[in-house]
C-alpha cells in the first residue's frame, strides 16, 4: 500500500487559496485571504499537535505556535489589542505541555513558560489595568521561580532569591506611586530581607541570616521616615550611642 503523499494536501490548499483570492479580487467575497491563512495555520498547528499522541513532545512548539497564530489571524478587529497576548499565550502553552509531560527532567520549561505567561498577562493588563501592569509582569515572573523551587526544594533553593527579588520589585512598582522614592526603598529592603530569611529558614542556609538582618535594619530605618518620626529615632540613636561611650569611658577609669 502506498503512503499518502502530503503534497496532495498542499496542492489542494494552494488551489483553494488561489480560488478564494480570485473571488475576493472580483468582489464576490470579503477578507477571504485572512480566513484562508488563519485556517491554514490552525490546520498546520493541529497536525503537529496530533503528533503529540505518538510521544513527539517537540511537536508542541510548532503545534501551539501555529494554532495561536491562526487564532490571531482570525480574531475580529475589535480584539486587535489582544493579538500579542494570544500569540505569547500559545507559545507559553507549548512550554507548559513540555513540562507537564515529563516534570522530572523538563523542569526547565517552567521558566520560559512562566515568563511568556506573565508577558501575555501584561498585554491584557495594559489594556484594562495599566497602572498595575508592571506589578503583574514582575510578580508573574517571580511566581515562576517560586514554582521552580517548589518542584525540588532541596536542589533548587536558589530559585527563592530571584523569586523574592522579582516579587519585591512588583510590590515596589505599586509602593512608589503611593509613597516617595525613599520610603518605597524601605519596602524594597524589607522584601530582600524576607527573601534571604526564606533562604535561611527553608533552605537551611545559615549565612542568609546576616544579609536578612542587615537589609531588615535598612528597610526599618527607611520606613521610619515614612512615619515622620525619623528625627526622633536618629536623635535617640545618637543619645544612646553617646551615653554608651561616656559610660564605657568612666568604667575603664574605675
């Protein structure tokens, strides 16, 4: 039995596309070219996705990408602002499929999958919640690294650091608009302190207690300024330091 020649399908598609283009040129149909190419991309994507049933996990990349591209082409003009979100979301789906098809050895797919998902959400958020778009993308990428940590806490403890830093930066984008730059810096230092504290507690890295302590003190001092009592605190620190030095001097004489 002869194998089916894929050139037959390609030839039929070319004939169909040529006929539709001619009908559009003659004025019998409208926007046929867009529907044709949208259908071609969708069909191509579905053909690659069908290969997933045979264990060809790599087919997820062209499959989901072509399918998303077909959806983008077929989207109505009223949803043009979401084209980028649909395309990036489709590519993100390919990475999520690769991860869930073999979570043990393909954990790396979480990172590009999470980043692309966050970028897709950023496009949607910029249309409806523009002021929080920065927090959404940074928080989404930070959540991606927390997911990497959860998959193997002992081996991937390092993911807590980029996850905590990005989550802190996400909070900073909101805090900067409501408070001053110096005061929002206090939230930044406290967020970093919490990040290293998580490393110390969850990953049992004792060295992380020191940066957590130093950053926590810096964050507390910055927040003191937010409460308009910075001058009192600094005055108390200077008085206590001066009194301590004088007391030490008299104790040495005696």
